[in-house]
C-alpha cells in the first residue's frame, strides 16, 4: 500500500510538491531559530564561566556581599591550604585560582615620563605553569592578534583595542598603577609581549592579562587570591549539580558570623545570571512555542485546504463503492508520507544553515558598542539533539491533524449528493 501511495504522490505533483515545499520552509525556519537561540544562550553561559564565574566559585562572604567591587581587600587568604582541601574533597572538579583587579596602565615615553594612560581591568591567570593553565580555557592562544604569549615573569598581554588607544605595541614597557590587598599603592613594571582580541566588548575595551604569580607580587597577595573557580567534569554547566556541590561546601566551611569565611556560589548566582537565564529561557520557550504554533497553524490549514480540494476525488471514490474508512485512512497515510519527506528535507536544509551559523556566526559588534555584558560580539548557533527533531512537531503533527479534520467530511457524504456533484 505504501508503494501504491508513493506512486500516486510522485505522479500527482499537485498533491505532493507544493505541500512538501511548504512544510520544508516551515521546518527549516523552526530548526534555524531553535539552534540560533540555543547558541546565543550557550555563548553567554560559556563566556561568563570561562572568564568570570566558573561553574562554581569560592570567595569570601564579604566579597560576595560586595560583588560589584573589584578591591582585593576582601580576598581569600591561606589559599594554598584551601585549594588542597578542595582538590581532596572535590577531585572531579578542576580548581583554578585567579586574581581580578582594576587600575591604570601607564605608558612611558623615551624619557620615562607618562605618554599615555588608560583605565584597565586585569586578570591574574595561570599562564606560565602547564598544570591547570588558563591559556586554552580562556582561549588566549586563539585570541592572540600580535606578538606572542608570555614566556617569563614580567610579561603581559593587553587587548588589541586598548593597544590602539594607548598607541603602544609589542615590546613596549608599561606600568600598572593600582592598590594592593592592604590598600597601599601598587606599582609594577611590565613588558607587553602580545595583544589579544576576545570578541567581547566587555573584555576588549581595556583588558590586561598577567601571570598569576606576577599579580600576587604586584598586589602584595602572597598566599591569597581574589577567587577560586571550579569547572565541572562534563565541561558544561549543570545548575542542579553545581548547587549540590555548593551546599556541601558551605555546610562545612561557611560561617555566617565570619565575613572572611569562604563561601561557594554557582554560576547562576553571579552577575545577575540567575534572573537573566530564567528570563531568557522562558523567553526562548515562548518564542519557539509561538513560532512552532504559528507554523503548525499554517501547515494545518494547508492540509485542511488540500483535503477540501480533493473532495471531488473523494466523492468519485465513494461513488464507485470504496469504503469511507479506507479513503479516510489512505488520506492520513499520504499526509504522513508528505509530512515525513517535508520534515526531513526541511531539517536537512535547516541543519545546513545552522551549521554555517555555528561556524561563521553573525557579527553584532556594531549593536554592542557600549555593552558591558560578558558575551561574544559574534553570535553563533548551536546544533543540539533537539535540533534534529523539533522540526517534526509542526512538519508532521500539524499536517496530519489538518488532513484528519478535512477528512471528517468524508463521513458526511451521501450518495445522492455525490451524484449531483459529479453531474451524473
């Protein structure tokens, strides 16, 4: 029977070609929208995790209460022992110590006098040690625009945009001016070894990256760190798993009476990400639901109209004695075949466009000139397991439902009416 129905659809293009093309267009748009929104949200989470929040983060309680401040007077002390405890109690998590700081970068002229100066946000990360290096995690190697990665103490990287503003290049000297952990003035000389471009306005405006040990020395933070970031073994953020780790740690180490006691927080509890992720997730769900519903209505109507247009054919088949139930079932079988072919074609086309967006992305830098959000300026799609089947919801289900509704009229046909319609 399937072979017979396929032959009928192939021979009668009015019954197959236009419906399949319509379904394919709707499915393509559904697949593309789902993958693009998923990639957009994933990029925000990934960027924040790699550069700022980790999947979980250990800081002092006072630092958590004043999370908008970058001052390191609330830093964690005795980090060597705390890191050992974390490695022992949570060995499956990768723990990284980082120092975040702010200040001025002073560029001297040939006489040692200030030539240019600009505000900077700094990251003290592990670059010179091979163990738990941040070079790959922060994508520093691929972001390198000019020069080379630091190979020894006293070398730093600065953002390419900052280098242009300060009119400085690879090999030039730079002096960082800021405050130490104890509030005194910090002054440290560096040599610029390279420039980087991360593709995020929040980072590229004025970022400098120094080795963790250099940051400790410059800010007088021996055996201290701003934060300890933890990354889950899967590499992807899982809110439930992260909260389980945080609850276990806080029960043992956190003391509400001591403002300098360590506290573990999750990614969703930082930078306003909890509300944003909840809002964006709900927004994504609403958009996809509305879009799928709209496509379902369009394809539903298409199936309904297609069925109504075939009433003459249906009347003839009934007039020559074919069973109403058989006619109805075969119309549904045809719609299933059309829905499958259209959904498969639309999914393949949608996956093709999604793959291009996943590799190339869309540059939104012109729209994010003043953005301080930790997110890339090139937004990419992300193909997930859901991408492969979401198009079948409007493509297959709604087409079948439309045909079923149109076919209800079959059971209302009377023989006398059929003869009048056929002019017999």
